[in-house]
C-alpha cells in the first residue's frame, strides 16, 4: 500500500525556464537534477516546503514525455506514491488484475526503483510507484 504521495510529475518543454518559474512563484529549490536516458527525460526534483514536484523535459519527440507533450501539452504528467516494497506491490496489483505499464521495477530519478500503473486503472491519472 502507498505510504504517501512522493511527488507530482509535470511535463515541461523548457526545464530551465520551468525551474525558474517554480522558484519565483513558489520559492521552490532544486533538490536534484539528472538525465534519465532510459526514460528519455532530463528531470529536476524541486522541494516546495515539505513536498516535492518533478519537472520532466523530454530528450526528444519520440520519448514517452515527448509524445505526451505533443498530444496534451505541458502540465500534470503523473502522481507518484511511495511504497515500502515495490516488487511486492507490483505482485499485489497484478494479482488484483490492475493494468501495469511496468511489470518489473526500473531505475528512476535519484536511482530509486519505480514502476508505472496504467491510467485506465486510476481514473485517467498516470500513477507511479516509488521505492527508495
């Protein structure tokens, strides 16, 4: 089961400009920034008080976030939930018949294990599960 909301992911077209916007609007601070090649993004994790947002800028138009931006434009991409044991959580969801995008964990930002659940399983919102 989910322990808490880990972060909210936001698709952006210009990472530097978006970081500056969140910095000036909300007082956000950059916690971490890295390129995650296998997900096709350059991402920045921003702290906003005790919460976290993740800005995702595609490395190209044929990446998942690139396709998302072409179809929907910038904005909310996903909500991430922290779990204690990601493989066990995926097994529980699979047993319950939940449609998964990732059958096994993969590496995400910070080197955390992540896996995505299809939006059809969550009322249209892409859900990410994160384990530290």
